[in-house]
C-alpha cells in the first residue's frame, strides 16, 4: 500500500534533497509543502518520480492542525527550522491528525524535551521521532559502532565543517547563530561546565581537505549523550565554515554578543547570509565530519579512535538528510516504529548509514565498516 508522505519545507534547503530521494520510491506518494504554491509546484514538476508528487501551500505557523486533518498523510517530515525555540505544535498536530512524525531538529531543548509527548504518542500508537539528522542520529551511530573497542569511554570530540558552496538556508543560518556568544552547558572532565558558542577555536585536518577551523556549538547530544553513555567524562561538539576569514568573522561577532553589545546574532542572519555569498568564489563544495573517541581499550591501555567523512561535489547536505530518508523508506516498506516520542538514536547503525552514501561523492576513513 502506497504511503502518503508530507514533507514540510519540501523545496527548501534540506527538504529538496529528501524529496528527490523519496520521489523515486514506488511505495511513496509524495506531498511537497511550502509557503509558496508556485515554488512547490515548480519543484514537484521537476522531481524524478514513481508516483506523481502533489504540491501544497502550507505554513506551519498557521492552521497546521486543520491542514493535516484535511490532507491525512501517513507520515510527516518536518524540515522547517530553526528548531531552537520552536514549540511542539507540529508534532502535536500530527498526534491530533493520527499521523507519524519525523524531523531534522538540531535544537538542543527541542530534541531533549520531546519526551513530553511520549505518553500521548504511545496512547495513540503514533511515532514521534526527532533529530533524524547528523546530530544525534549520525553521531550516536558512530559512537555506538566504536564503543565495543573500549572497556570504558572517556571523551568524545567531534564536529562538522561545511562547504562554502553548500546551499545556505535562512533557517539553518538562524539556528547556528542563535547560540553565538552565549553559554553552552557540556560535560568536561566529569563536570558540567560552560563553553561559549562559536568560541573555543580549534582546528582539524581532514583527509583531502586540509585544515579547517571550528568553534564550540550547541547540539542535542550535549544533553542526551551523558545518559546514553554514562561513562563519558567529556563531550565537545564543534562546527565551522570552510573559509577561515568567515570563521574568524563569526568568532569576532560572538564576542559582541558575549559582551552584551549585540543581543542575538540570529537577528543578523539575513545580512550575514547575503554577505557570505560574496565569498563564494574563494570556496568549494567539500565538507567534512569527524569524531575523536578516547578511552580505555579492551587491552587495558589508553586508546584513541578517529573517524571522519568527507563529502565532495556538493553532496554534504545529503548526510544530515539521510536518516529521515532511510526511516521514511523503511516505513513505506511496511516497518513500524515503536510508538512514543523520542530522539533518533539507535535506529540506524553506521553500516546502514554509510551504505546509503556509497553512490555519492562521499568517502570515510574506515573501509572495514562495509
């Protein structure tokens, strides 16, 4: 039976990649939704499709519950950020309409607090799955994969460096700037400490990409990993831009927030997004993810394991999109997920994740995984 899959923000920064992949699945009837019917229609007409997709005009800030009651999708994929500060009105609307829900949320409070809907979701036998993206879905998959190499985990430091030519959406920009210059709680040497968003600069040398600069950023993992991996004493997440000048520029602006001169850098998102495009000729299409895991090895000595993914040809955005794509395809093929409201951790193992990336211009350091 063909499943009706509604993608909110379907022609947007991440939604378009998800729609392009799902449109080829014969088990899926795709519904492409956005605030502009003209854009939704134009995008839907260009999709390589098994079942003709339907464009819809839909704004999540107005009338979403009534719209879902009318449309009656089997599952909703929410790509509309920023999720930092966003309420649960969309997953609640899904509960009212009796449809399942998946999102790409990277907002710490949004993902960590989704359990507030757990009882209602279980009572209605609905699955509300949040954080089906690079964090925490991929980060947890990497840590789960390498965990058996250690008798005890001690620290994990990891990060994402984006390509200059990656499609930059306003919502994504607002999300990553929302915590610039603001305190972030994380576990360091066994104690809950504060770092500052877009500060704490460090560099990492990616294979084939060279050295990239990164800074501390906030993600759901910092809240949910201490419970999932209670032996960890240090958890640090970093993010960075390809061009050092832009990275240092955001670092400098974060100080203005920290000193109280600017209240919230996210309010400057439109200006900064427009300014960033002026540097496109100096950048490329390569992005990367890395994770460094330290702990006590099974032989009793200190051990460090490193893993990284490098994406070329502008294929980087498919990495955060892949968990939602995989889950929807599995759902359309007849799989049922556990009812309840929970983060997307432990649902996709690293081997499955990387298998789906094999056809893309994406490489990783550990060839033995596949």
